[in-house]
């Protein structure tokens, strides 16, 4: 039975509305479950960004981003500002509050996206749109860590939707929203956000002028000028306070400099990222619908934005999967508004069952490596929920909730500790000795120990100090001066297929792990 034509009567004593409400509440609960877990998987630069937000709040430096006591203009400050109301409300910084700010931003943005799509006469369910958006791997992953991908993806989308609404209704309120969101987007990653948005608006103006015989040039230009004015306030204040130091650091080093870096990363990573982050909603893709939809100006408007926000990241030499995220939100809306998104043709049915199989396989992998009856029972929950939802023709709810449970509640049983035991922790919390971290950013170690940790500098260490180092960096140390005290396991940063194959074959996760080593300076 198609979910769009499901009987709206009672089922197991509950109406369809009550089932939707129950599913939505369950989803939000598992979506934010244990979000502040310090052991959870994280993106490499999360420790940098969360440290900056913490220092800005504690130092009262709301204009200038700070990192370890120094000005650090790697990014504009909007991401760092977002959790500050929560810090003030709950009495200070915490990792949980920082990450919750990203989750709340995602939830609030999805509500606004739904409202703006409804204004375009697109018939969608709020709960279903929310579950699909928030359980897509891209949004799910970056909503639960303190990274910029959520505001970078969703603010430009909100600005674009509000501007299109303004073109249809001439509502000054919608125009103001578009200016606000587009301008704020420029305070997430910098000029590149504005470049993507402005190029998209200019391209749509050309499309309207060339093929629709409509001239929206004045609307586009006035929106660009006003949103640039919103965004420029922070830049002007920073220049006024710091002068050329700010210009050289932010514009020349952090923005233009990134385009000149050499890298061997393949552009296929960005395409792979789009596919990976769309999971488990690949079955919403309707390639045959694109040609039919090209007569719809709203669809064309979204496609133009998606292409520009996606393709621009093929230009820098440095590439990664998460570079797909700026265009991802537009991509997901394109999938959602397809007239046949929730009915299945041959291709979508194949993709649907492929994803169902992948979800079940993920559950059984957790089962395979479980070591207790409790772990076995928990790992079966998403399988049962998924099969139940498919049987009762509400698979969108089952797929979304099952995937989020796998990601937030079941995977957490395999987190590895930052500090292996109380004895080692006691050594590292001694205030009269220094602890050095032989890696890039010690934020999470500092949070766990409740003390300052220094970055490793060879000439700064003294007898009695401790050094914590990843195994792969230990070879660079002069071990003749060091006494090895302890080692413990952590997950590898880069895992190849052979590692996975060995782990499955031997039923042993050691192939996916490396080590931290604790040294004491003699």
C-alpha cells in the first residue's frame, strides 16, 4: 500500500495522526540521545571549533574567535555563537550544550523548510519531512557534533526558499528573511558562502530573463547588497579592531590560501559524499522526473542552487566527502518535492530494498560482535522496528528511526575510552607535573582530565612530565629519554577494506584499532 494513500482510520487503537506524533517524539528522543558523549565518533576539526566557542564565551570575546589564548580567524563566528545562549542559560560551557546547538539548529531549520515548502503548495507531512531530513546520514552526522556543516548547509537553503517566496508574493517579511539567512550564511564559512548564494541568484535571474521573459535583476541586486550589509558588520568591526592582521589572516591565509594548497584527493570523494550522506533515502531519487520538472521554475531554481553549491567544491585542490554538504540540503529538497518521491518504480524499489538489506546487515554486524545478552537484544531492536514498519506500510518512519537508533544508541556500545583506567587517570591529573599531547588538538583529553594539556614541544618537556601520543606518532619521539608506562586502544582514523575483512573473518575488532601510548619523561 502506498504511504500517501494509507487509510487514515484507526490502527492498533491509534489514529494515523497519533502514530505520526508518536513516531516524531520517538525520533527526536533517539536523535539527541547521549549527544554529549565525549567518546562518540567525531570529525577531525571538531575539537578546534568547540575549543574556540568555549574560549570566546569564557573570555567574553564575542567579536574575535580565540584559540588557546590567541586570535584565530579560521572561520567567521556564527557557529561559535550558536551555543552561547545555552551556555548562559545553563551556567557555562559543556560539550553537550555545544553539540545540542547544532541539533536544535537542524530541528528548527527543518520546521522552517517545511513551512516554506507548504507556502509553495507542496503537499508534505511535517513528521515525514523531519524524519527524512534529520535521519539522512549527512544531517544526522553533523547535527550531533560541533561542526559547521549544519548551518553551512541549511541557512543558505532557508535564504533561497524565502527569496523565491518573496518573488511570488512580494512579501517584505519573506524578503527580510531571505536577506537575514543569506547574510548569516556568510558568517559560517566566509566569502565562499556568499559567492555560492549570489552566483545562484544571478544564474536564476539569467534563466528567468532568457527563457521566462521575466526581469528580476533589481530584486536580485538589492538582496545581494542588503545581505552583504548584514554579513559585513562582523568583518568591518574586526578590521576596525585588528586592522591588516585580520585581513592577512582571514582572507589571504585562510580563504585564498586554501585554493592554492596541493592535494592528491580525488574529486570522486565529493560525489561519494553526496551518495553516502543521502543514505538511507537513495530510493527517493527520480532521475526520470528531472526532464519533466524542468518546466517548473521552482524546481529549476533549486537545481541551479544545488549545482553551484555542489560543483564549486571541485575547484579547490583539497577535497573531502564533507565538501558535498553545502549542496546536500538543496539535493534533499529536490528529492522530497518530486511528484513520485513516495511511490516506487523499478529503480527506486531496488534501491529501497538494497538500503533495507544494508540496515539489517549493520544490525547483524553489531550482533556479530556483541558479547552479552543485553547487547544482542538491543541490536535486534532496529531490525524488528524496520520490519514492523515495512509490514504496516509506514517504512519512512521505520527506516529513519532504525538508522538513528543504530547510529546513536547501538554504535555507542563500541566506543573506546579516552583514558583506560582510574590508575592512569590519577597519574595524569597530578597538578605538579605537565601533560603533553603529541597530536594536533588536546581538547577532548583536557575535558576528560579536567585540566590543561600542553601541545608537545620537544624542548619544553622536563623530568617527571607525561606524554600521551598516538602510536603512529611515537616513532618521532626520542624514546631513550622516555619510560613507557601504558598503552590502550583507539579506533583507527583511516580504515581500509582489508581491515574490515580481517575483522569480520576473525571476529576480532583489533584490525580496526590502533593505540595510544603513555610515556613518562626520565
